[in-house]
C-alpha cells in the first residue's frame, strides 16, 4: 500500500510525458516479470526510497484538445477526493489560460498539498517566463522540463516530504476489496454482506484518512472489508465516469489482500473490467471474479456457464488460474460461496512452501524437461525456493539465468500451480545466478 499522487491539468501541458518519465524504469521491470500490457495512466514510482502510486488523471478524461470544462472539474474533484497530494501541471509555452485559472480556483479551496508544476521550462530563458504563474494564487511553484528531466528532482523532494507514512497493516484478518465497473452491483453486494448491523464488529480507522476498514463476522468467517470513501457513502458525483471507478479501484485494490471483482453478467467481461483485473494482478493481490446479476441471464443451458467461463479465461491469459463464480446479489445466490472462495484465495496467497518440499517437487520436473539450450549453452537449475515475501514469489538458481526465456518461466509457473494450490493468486518466478 502506498500513498497516491495525482497529476491534474488541462490537455497537452505534458502530464503523460512526466508520468511516463517517473514510472518507466519500474514498470519496465514489472512488465518483464508479468509479461502483460499495462494501464498507461496508473503506476508506481519511488523517490528517495519512498514509494507512491502515480495517477495521470488526464488519461482518464475523454476528448483531448476540445475538452469540456466540466470534465476538468470532475478530474480535479476526483484527485481532491482520492489523492494524498496533487500535482497541478501548467505549460510555460502557452502561459496562464482561463482553464488554468478555473482549476486553480478549485485547488485553492483544498486542504491537501498542491504542487504547482510549470512544465516545458527547457532552458533558463523560459524560467523567467514562469513568474506569471504566481497570478494563479497558489503560491510558489516548481519549474521543470518533463522532456529533459530537469527540475523534477526538486518537485519530487517536496512531494515525498508531505506524503503520509504508510504503516504496515496491523490486522491479520483477510482484507477484501469489492471492485468493478459502475453498476456492477458493488454497493448491493456490500449491503447484502453487511445489511444487518449485527455482523459489523468494529470500524477501524484505516491507514489513510479516506479509508475505513470494517471488520465483519459473517458466515463463520472473520474479515475486513476495505471500503474507500464513497463506495458505501454514495459519492456526491455519481459514479458515472469510468475514470471515477478506476480511481476508486486503485485505492481499494492497494488496501486489500483479495479483490472481489464484480461484473454485470449482461454486460460481460469487457475492456474496462479487464483493466481492473490487471490492476489487481499487477499489485499481486488475490482475485475472485464474480459474474453478478446471473438471475438476468435467461438462457441458462448447461453450457452457458462454461462458455462464459471460457471467454473470461481467454481475456485473462496467461493468468487463468482464477476462480470465477456466477452469483446474484438480488437473489443472494452463491453470496456465501463468494466469501468462502475469497477466504480460500487469501489462504492460498499465504502459503509458504518449505524449501525441502519445494525442491523435491520441482527439481525432478525440471530434470524431466530442462530449459532449452540457448546459443549452444546449457542452463542448469540446481536449487529453488519460495522467497520470504508477503505474496508468492519463487527463485530458481542456475548458472545462466539470463538464458531462461519467458516460455520456460511460464512452464515452471504452470507446474507450480499444478502441484500447489495458488488458485486466484498471482505468482512471480525469478531466475537467479547461483
Ligand atoms: P498531456 O496531454 O498533459 O498528457 O500532455 P503530453 O504529455 O501528451 O504532452 C503534450 C506535448 O507537450 C507533447 O508533444 C510533448 O512532447 C510536449 N512536452 C511535454 N513535456 C515537455 C517539456 O518539458 N518540454 C517541451 N518542450 N515539450 C514538452
Ligand atoms: P455499483 O455501482 O457497482 O455499486 O452497483 P449497485 O449496487 O448500485 O447496483 C446497480 C444496479 O444493479 C442496482 O439497480 C441494483 O439493484 C442492480 N443489481 C445489483 N445486483 C443485482 C443482481 O444480482 N441482479 C439484478 N437483477 N440486479 C442487480
């Protein structure tokens, strides 16, 4: 879990250039491991050892140049509600625009840290032009060039200084987050779980101002439900924007151990649902897919569930070892099963395989089908172990780790999944030099 920094500003000021500069290095590593495409507007970064999540809110707003003022307002409002710090980016080339003034008006009222970043200051002459941004009434500003990187260090120094310290979660109960597109039935699902107050044990203040963990004792299970501002308390802006639900998902996912990804059966597992799925996967969270509103699907022949399941699995390749349940919040069908499955996934995510047992299982499999020779060289894997990380990661020690290609790592992952139960849990396989 990390603090969230949001970048706001009108189109073309350089938000995504800056965003890419900050996340590129890290994401490149993550991509190499997971081999999946990523959401371009959300990523992790760190500065001086402090990790934070970065969101380019502009990436979620439709219509680039001819953007409606109203969209900008929503973008800013969201950042205000969800982020721990806000970077307001403006462009020295165009100077102060009316839209910048409007955004400033919103930001002046906020009591979260706002950093005015004057971008495209590629040289000293432009630094002088930047002074006009004092007129925005936001106080001091930082000048930077997202293209050549100058100035970004000072800005980041200042930002990480104000980010809240994120403590380790204290509770060792499973932490579940209910995520999905607007109207998937998330609030209904949560209400079905918590509708009766007697199941609520306590409200624990979350690690950040905006989140509340609520402890439940239901169906014989104890768990914390991660609630971000507004899932229950319906937000003042209706969750009509895709962007809105993505922001909420980001926060909920980061707080959780297992994500219950709800989708509307009548709408299917579309690109937006898929984005949320990969967000959870990339954060190494457990995942249970809940196809909700199954009561609305009329043609329920024996094959309907199978076809639906196959379609989802196709979309989430290669990470297909994920439970998929067909539920109805309305009729309470399989709600219990959903929680039960989430608890199982939670337990799978916490499996610690003893090193001896792991080697006894994996080494014969490797011997049977060793990594293919590469450039005439043979790779010998001698030893393997689960790493002592909060979610399952595995290291295979060998003479030439750089020669082991992605397909073989995937083979190892598949064998791992065949021999141990990691259903619903993203796992990482690393080759290390021995
Ligand atoms: P966004 O719409 O705010 O995300 O803006 P983009 O990141 O897409 O940038 C818009 C344009 O400004 C692109 O052509 C960038 O190459 C350019 N740009 C971004 N940062 C800088 C910079 O620091 N200096 C200069 N000269 N151009 C920049
Ligand atoms: P959220 O935006 O994801 O929180 O979705 P809501 O919980 O507000 O639900 C959106 C709509 O779907 C509401 O009208 C719900 O009554 C309806 N809904 C939720 N679950 C089901 C279900 O299982 N079956 C049917 N038929 N409708 C449902």
